[in-house]
C-alpha cells in the first residue's frame, strides 16, 4: 500500500513532493518523526533511567537486531555465513548492546560506546557475554567529543539509531564534524565503508550537514533508504566511503528523499570495485519484488492517463515519471528474469 | 574493560599530544576464560601496541584483587618482543588470548600519562567523557 502511494506520488507530483503526504495525513506528522524541539533538549544520559532502558530494550529487540544486520551488510560484513573474518569494530551509540551483539554474532570484535550510563549497565549485556572473546566490551563517551581511541586501529564503524542526536537545532555542524573527524582518525586506511542508521528529519538539512562535514574530511557520504521486511516504515542510513566522487544512482522508490537504495548501492559498489554490499538473500528478493510492484503501479497509472482517465488527484503527471513509465512499457514483454533486471536498471537510472 | 580495549584507548583531552597508554590503577579485576579462537586473536595482532600491552600486564600485577585468579594460577608471561611469526606460534597466541580477552578491569582508574587526567572505571565500564572545557 505504501509503495503504491509512493508510485502515485511520484506520478502526480514529482516536483512538489508534498501533495500526497498532505492529502493523506493532513497536517499530521508521522509517528516516528521526532520534533526538533525534542531533540534539542535530549540528553541520552538524563533520559534513559533504568526503567526506560529496560523498556527500550524490550520494545526494540527485534527491529534493532534487523537494523543492525542491515547496517553491517552495508559495511560489507557477511551476516549470514560464519566465514566472516574478524575485524575490530566500534559501535557508535551501542545503547543496551543489541547492535553490538549483532556484530559479535558476525565474528567481529566490537567495542560499544554510548553516552548513557544506564544503557551501558543494562542487564542485556550479560546475555551476550559469550558470543565472542570481545563481546560485552563498552565504554562511556560522547560522539560529539573526540573519540577516546588511538589513530588508525578500527576496521569498521557502524551505528544503529544514534547519530540523529548530533543533528540538533543548534551546533549540529560542529557536532557532526567532530564525529566525522574522529572517524577519519580512528579508522585504518583500508577500512570498510561506514554505515550509520539514523532517524533523520529530512527537511532539517541533517543529511546535507553530514554530507558537507564528511566531504571536508575526504569522505563520500550518501543517503540509503531501506525498508525492513514486511514493515512499511522507511529507514535512513548514511553511507560513508573514503575517496571517490560519484554517488550511487538515485532510486525512483525513494525519489522524495533524493536517496539511493540498498539494491542500487549493491550494484554500484560492484561496478566501482568498492567493498561489496552483503545483502542477505531473503531481503534482496523482497527488495526486488518491491521494485517490481512499484514499476507495475507506475505503468498502470501511465496507461490510465493515456486512456484519458483522470487520477484521484488533479496534479498533472510529471515528465520524469512519464519518461520512466514509457521505458517500463518498453520492457513489458521481456522474459521474467531479464525484465526484472531491466526494471531495476530503469528505476535506478 | 579487557586489556584489548585498553590497548586502543587514548586520552584525547584538549592539548594532550601523547595520551597513550593510559596507566592502569585497578582496585578490582576478574579473570574469566573465553574459548580460544586462533583466527580471532590473530586478527588483533596488527592492532596491538605490544609495549603498551606489556606495561598493562605489569600494572595489572599490582591489582590487589583479581577474582578467579585461582583458576589461572599466575598471569601468562609474554615474551619481551612479539615473536617473528606470531600467527604460527600457538603457545604465544594462547597466552596473548588470555591477556587480551580473559582479564577485565572492574573498578579503578585510568590515568593519562601526559596530563594526569583520571578516567574512572566502574562495573567494568570506563567513563571517558570529557568536560566541555577539555574538548
């Protein structure tokens, strides 16, 4: 349903971007979006008392583990097989350890860092004690301060649901630059790409602030949108790679966020001979199906307009979407596997 | 905090040029055996500052209370220099594994060798948070 809305959105208002959202929700803000004023007064250490810590852990267990695996996959870590080589990793904003645990399960040596003492003392850390010789390692520090590590030691850096707190109303740029500066310093030159899953308010300029800060430190920073299996909510990931100037192609499914997707990034990394994205098979298959559904919907809308039917909305079709639909119409008769591959290349062009 | 973690920790307070290695002043530690994993410990070798690890072991020996030490007997003795081919020296790798992963600092302080800044360790968790005027 959500994808169908998005196809309609792309088709009817590709440049305004707001009309369908406003139409569907009125002025309602989606439930997951934080307000800027919440963030500005957020202090993880004051907020997470022991009860909130336990509640957070229980509420987020399944989704955090999924998000952590997806994040690690973007960092080129194999989450499905057991032959992943051991790498030294830092988990930024490790909280009660759910994301660090996901790293330990992939044979990584993980050190978690977090600002919240209660999160660092969560009972959850005990449960993961024996996953690897380093599991459960953690310390307290602030991501917006120089990270307390030697230079060039970590192979990998990842973060699940944390770095959006750096992008608060004032001083965001300074905090973000502190983090990108730390990353540049503590990672080895041949480090894996950095992946930071975060809840970014897209209109707040947080993505642009990360990109600008990262660029100054010699990183390429892209926004990757992914969806968890069977869940409608989009999840944003900042993907940082050393060197290179060319971003991955945008994905038509996430044109409203000007983002790429995990599939487009996977193909791009392969072409660039960059560390591969290690999507798990089930998720890749699901993503391909979602792209196909999106393409079919776009094509149906296109045909209805061509037949003279009016859509639910008065907005005229955008030229971009019409062009996409025309190209999709051209591959309708292809054999299934070739067609799916053509669908992906059209939606990622 | 395991000694592997200690080996990558550094004081990055404003103005400090050489905040490594942090001096270990432990009042309470524990020994807890973890399964030996050759590839895991081998992967850590390029990360280690070996002289700092030797210094850390000598500081750990000053700790009055290491729970579980009866199971270990005595701390493994590491050679003064890293062996030429450490990956092929299983005896060395086992000692290194014990030192890096099986000894944890529970309570005490980490002290910056240059500035003397003290970072407390409680419940095994170092507090590396700096004050605003130290950044």
